[in-house]
């Protein structure tokens, strides 16, 4: 099957939009959060559906988008109070002069998946291959980092931009691309159809997730950031228990018959955006609680952004990290 070349360029700065952030003045305990239907956002879905946030007195409305670019647009146009994104985009926005801050961070697990027909088993075989990504993001940085590790440069790889996660996954499944960088559960979807996991953010020590809000929003919601983190952490504890219990059953050598039932965690994602494979084929890993970006991570991201000339101006680390007044 002939390979399809799709290239899109994204230049998005929050400060360039005329429409300002729209505050929900009727309900100061309501946060609209732009998210993607991925495992890294699962704690927000779980905490919302299971009433965890409601029990804390915080109403969280999740706005789900199939592509990171669409979530970015919603955030920058003020349709969302915050966005679950990555440190790369946070730094690019800050470097463009936007008044944004990171209020919490996480792991953001990404995987290089290679198509079955490509027969690629290691990064040393990637030169001049076609790997679908999203530009100017953690996905882009992760791709460069594993290329550098293999002693390649960024231009040694063809990196068409495929923003929609489902389409990027489908192009690997149908062997139209040599591979793509995917989050879970889309990585498991690819793997179930024959793709291979070649590299992960864990391999490179990258923890790039970031929840970003605009300063003007934080003035209204500064008392709610603690609740947002608290609900997230409660959800992580419960999810990890479900995963741990399932893994213990799988590893139970004394079990006489039957297969353990996988936790139905994918049911918390929007039905029209779920992967087609059953929960038992999704590679679940225990999740970490909410943190804040450390200095080494931030320095690593800024260095990569400067190398790509993505920062219009410099900023101090303290300028991008939220500290409650």
C-alpha cells in the first residue's frame, strides 16, 4: 500500500487571539478542562464520573478533543479554563508572551510504535522512515530525543503531522506509515494489531505532562487548584488499586481456572473516542500522583525549544510555575 504523506503546520499562540478568557462568574467552583481521550487523562474522567470532585465541592467539566491541536485552540480562545497538555507547549506559550502557568504536572507516557510491515525493531533502523507525530509538543521532543540517542538528527526522519489520535493510530494499523508516537490506549490498539513498541518516555526519563491555566483564570480559581489536585490524587489511588488487584490475579500461579477480569477503566473515556480493543489488551501501568515540574525537566524542555527556535523570548523558571498567593 502506498504511503500517504500528510504535513500540517501549527502556529498557535494564546496571546494572538482577540477573544479573551471567558470566566464562569456564576459558579466560581466550576473548572472547564480541555482533555484528550488518553490514559494520562483517565484520573480526571474517573474523578468526575465517580463523584470524587463533587464530594470535594468542585465541579469539573471535561471538554474532550480528538486532537491536541483542537484542545489547544479551545484553551487559547477561552473556551476552557485549563488544559491537560505538556511542558513543551507551556514553554512555547510562555515564550510567546502569554500569561500562563503550570499548576500541576505528571508523567505523560508516550510510545514509539512501528508498523508490522515496517519490520523495525530498534531506533537504529529509523533513518529516513516515516513516523507520524504532532509538531511543537512533547511528542516532537520525545521523537528528537530518541533520535539523538540513536545518533541521528531530527531531519533524518520524515515526521508528518497527524493531529488526530485515532487517525494516527489507524495509519499505523493499516501500515500506511512506518510508525507513530502514541499515548495509551492508542499504543495498545496498535500493538494488538501487530505494531511493535520500540521506545517509551520512561526509557528517556521524560515526565512532561502539564496542566496549564491562564493567570486571569487563576485569580478566580486559585482556591480550587488544591481541590483539582486532591481529586486527581484520590482517583490515581483507586485506579492503581484496580490495576494492582488485576495484575496480582494475572500473576497468581495458584489460580486453577479462568482468566481474571480486566478493570473496565476504558469505560470512563467518551464512548465515541475509545479504542476498539478490550480492556484486557490495554497495557495499564500504575500512575503517579500530581507533582510540579522540577528544574531539570524544565531546563531540558527549554533547551530543546531554544534549539528549535520556538521561544520568542526568554523567561525565568519561576515565571511559569504556579505558586498560590
